[in-house]
C-alpha cells in the first residue's frame, strides 16, 4: 500500500501542474483585451513606449488576480479528469484510500491559491488601478496629447503642431474646428503653451501671433472672416478623458479605505473625493475582494467527488465541467454583485451567496461520494 504522504504530494503536484498550464493559457486571453481597453482610454494622448510598458505591467497584475481562481478550477478538474481516465483514482480507492484522503491534498493546493489570489487582489489590485490612472494623468500633465508632425483628432477638432519646445510649449500650430454646424474655424499660430485642467476636463492652448479664419455664414457677402491676434486662449474638452476621473472609484481604494468609506459615522475627507455617493458601491467591492479569492478553496472540495462519480472521467470532460461550473458560478456572482450595487440586495449576503452555494454543493457531493463504493 502506498504511503499517504507520497500519494498526497503526487495528487497535489498534478493539480498544481495543470493549474499552472491553465494560467499560462488563460492569462494572455484575458490580458490582451484588458490592455487594449486601458490603452484605448487615452489612445488620443499619444503615449510613449514607457507608458505602454507600465500600463501593460499593471494590467498584468490585475489579470493575475482574476486568472488565479479561474486557472485553479480548470487545473483541478483537468487533473481529476486525467487521474480518473488513467484509472489512478480507482486504484487508490481500491488500496484503501478514502475520499477524504484524496481531498486533503487538493484542499491544501486550494488554500495556497486562495492565499495567492487574496494577496494579489487585496494587496495590489487597488494600487494597479491607481497607477493606471496616474499614468493617464501624467501623460496629460506633460502635454503628450499633442505630438509634433501628427494630426490628432479630438472629436470634431484636429490639431497639428510642428515642433515641441518642452515644458508644454510648441512652435507652429494649426487647429481645425468643425464643432459648429454653421461654420468652421481654422487657427494658425506661431507658438502655443499647453495646460490641462483635470477638474473641468478642458485642454487649454495659449496661442501667440497667429490668424483665426472663419468660413462665411450662408448668404454672407464676405467669403472668409480673418482675424489676426497676438494672444488667443483656446480651450476644448478632451474626449474620453474628462468627467470624474479625479474621483476615486471603488477599485482604487484599499481595504482599509473601503472600510473607512463604509463607516457612516466617520467624517473622512476621503468621502468628499468619491465617484459614487452611495456606500453600497464600496461595500459591494469590499465584499468582492474577500469573496472571490476564496473560490479556489471552495471548488477544491468539488473536484474529487466529481471524479469519483465519473463526471470528469477524462481531460476533455474535466475541461467541459470547468467551463460549466465557472459559467454558472460567475453568472450567479455577477447577478448578485449587480443586485448589491443597485440596492436590491444587501451587499454582504448577496456577494457571499454564490460562495455559500458552492460550499453546500461541495460538502454534499463529498459526503455522498464518501459513502459510495465506486
């Protein structure tokens, strides 16, 4: 009869191996669209390679926090499918190994991945979101919204500059403004100084020594209106970069900050800088930070019973079972999360209900499989 410790290490190694493979497969799939989404948020800014590398790194950290629980479920059920398909689970049970003994190493690996997920999610997720926003603001602050020799569109406006002088100053600038349906503007200036006001979301150009040309109004006797100026202030909103971005969203706050916001009796200055005024948005996110990382531990209870009953009798069946379980779990979780944010359900019971359902299902399957002779 095999020693239990050796068998436990073998089973745990199988689960870890398949989890790592699943993480390597899932991370790029989740990473690419998320990176593109974040870059698209300030694509008009003309970011540098350093900016892109920084955004990529922080988005990778965010993806890891979501990918770890998902990868564990895939890895667990693929490993169980392989062990069952090769007859190893049947052999182990025939040698007197109980279902609970089979579950122990799987639960140990689940605890490990739950801890890793919690560290990344609770400790670093809010930092990643803050850093991504900081990069966006830094790009705006240094005037990278305007790049020399490149036509850049801001809605119905187009800006072209000849030379960047540094410190938000440019030489040679042309602006075409088609925001008015009745007439358009063309502005030429020898110099320009750039600034951005995050509170109003306005890009401001202080123009010097130039001409403003306006197309004629209908039935106007003058073909073109032309005005020369020595100084002219021109401002316009930056698309997709304005709004309340300077206000904190739930995912930009640490666990301690979320607790401070949730405390209705605490007159924290942080509450004046929040994007959402209702505490339920922040409580829902706080509960999510606690609930999602624990999913590897909960799902670790399900894997072995499914293999014992033959529901994951091969790697293909394990993959299918993982897709079904994750699809049902996250559909229920998203529904409960949205209900909590909308105020239809209290945040804590709503967010933890999917986890409670997985726990009840796992324990029930485990008890039934323990009494089974299969």
